[in-house]
C-alpha cells in the first residue's frame, strides 16, 4: 500500500472504529474486504488519491477552511437562537428567523456532525468523537447515527432491507425492490412535505426503536450500548430537551416554544432529507436486492458504491460549501474518512478512473436537474407495481 493509500483510505469505518462501535469487522464489506473479482478499479482509485495527495501536499483533513466554516455556522446558529430567546417577540420576525435557524442547523449537521462522525473533521480521534455529539444536540443520537449511517448506509448503499435511508415505511417506495401499494402512484406529490418529518422521527421514534433492537446490520452483529455509551446517550437526550425546550420555556410561553420547535425541526428535516435523497434516489442510481448471497458486491464494493450514488450541482460553490461536499456524494462514499473539502479536487480523477473501467459515474449538473430527477424517480417507482 502506498503512503497516499494510507492517507486516503478507501471504504468505510476502520477496523478499530467498527470494534469500538460493537460491530466486529470480520465480514464487513469495507473497501479492504476480499472481493470476488480482481479490483483494478480500486487500484486506480488509490492511484488517483495518490496523484491528488501529491498535488495538494498530503493531508485528509479540512484544516482552517473547515474550522472557519464550522465557526461561522455555529456562531450564526447561536446568534439566531439567542435573538429568539431574548429579543424577538413578534411572530412576523420570529418565523423567518426560525426558518433560518433550521437551515443553519442543517449546515452544522452536514459540515460538523456528519464529518466528525466519519472521523474526518479533525486529526484528533477524541475531537471527532466530541464534535459528533453535536448530533445529540440536534436530537439524533450520535451513537445510533454511527450504526445507521456509517455502517448500514455506507456499507450497504441502496440495498433493499439493509440501507435505512431508502426505507420510509408504508408511506413511500424508494426502491424498485420495495413492495408497491396503490397510493404510491401519488408519492411524487405527497412525499415532499413529509420529508420535513425526518427530525420528528429521530426525536420521537427512531433512536428508541434502535436501542431496543439487538441484532444484525447486514451480516454484522451489533451489540447494545455499554455503560459509558449509555451515559452519553441519555446525557445527549437530556441536553437536547434542555436546549430545545427547557431553556426557551424559561423565557417564552410553552405554546410558543412548541410552535418554534415544529418550525425549526420541520426545516431541518426537510433540508437533510432532500440532500440525502438527491444523492441516492434519482433516475441515475442503481438499487440491489437484499444481500443473502456469498458475494453481495459482484462487481466489487467500489463499483457498487459509485453506481448507487449520484453527484449533483458540483459547480455550485455555495451549495458545495453549505452541504459539506455532500453534493460530491460519490467521492464521499469512496473516501468517507477524507474531509469533504477535498472532494471537488478528487472528483475529476475518480470520474476518469470510472471511465477507464466502464463504471457509470452519474452527475446531475444543477440542483434543479437533481430535484427533477428525484421527482421522476418517485413518479416512476410509484407507478410501477412490479420489480424492474
Ligand atoms: Zn456519510
């Protein structure tokens, strides 16, 4: 393995991280797992990473650029929160500020919580773990997020029954292998506002359900939280209740606090859902059936990740800044432990490697094109009653 391959690790969580998360890595389909086909694509992706590394002088973290962005987002959220708490008393001013606060919190989730959870925000493992706790302040347990996002979603992207990001229950059909129901034919109309319920689902249901469960993620057994993890988890829930409800209730009537919560959580859920949907649930991406076979990734793990993912609006600098590089989702899925500030630089090299190996590298050129593709995807899947 070259130096750059070590600097730019392909694949998901490291062995140590998986062990720490209670997920034995033996059978985890990371980029380092044995593959049924000779993976020349992996070799070329490593070469691409090496070439990029030499060009920028090494390093996989975001450095000052990322720290400055995080500081701007956190300071903006604090100013908006305090102004609502102490100064703004008219709903005419409060509603736009609440919407801005929801957008700002989504920016923190993308740029700080998500990166830290992947271990890519800063050099220090402790620092990343500490910053991943910002998920708890947003109401989503960082403990559950790691298992659902880093292990399930990144390990088994767009695989029916494994990737929770494509499971929305009865209400919608986000995979051609999910059961179709008659009312899904209208999902391209009614699902959009329902995306705003994501944060409520975290707050009221998901984390508690996940904690009750003990079982398998794909072919990996997941253990229940240990004592220290449980303390952090409960502490995170109490901190969330304190920041979102208890502290505001000391300054404002409880009815106003509840309305404010509904607005902020709806905007937060809507923005987060849309960004994740535009990367995986569009006309250009591939889906697979539940993994039960010996080789769940017949073309190799990297090719699976690339074809199950699409980039969007890569030239749009403000969007790339705000969504923490998640519009370069292909590079994120290949190099999740590399800071997102490097994705635009890695993208042309990854695209070239894909072209050489005949792997489809999908990009929607603009945000509108991606939204249109998601609309057509929802409409097509809602109308199809049979497997593709
Ligand atoms: Zn991720």
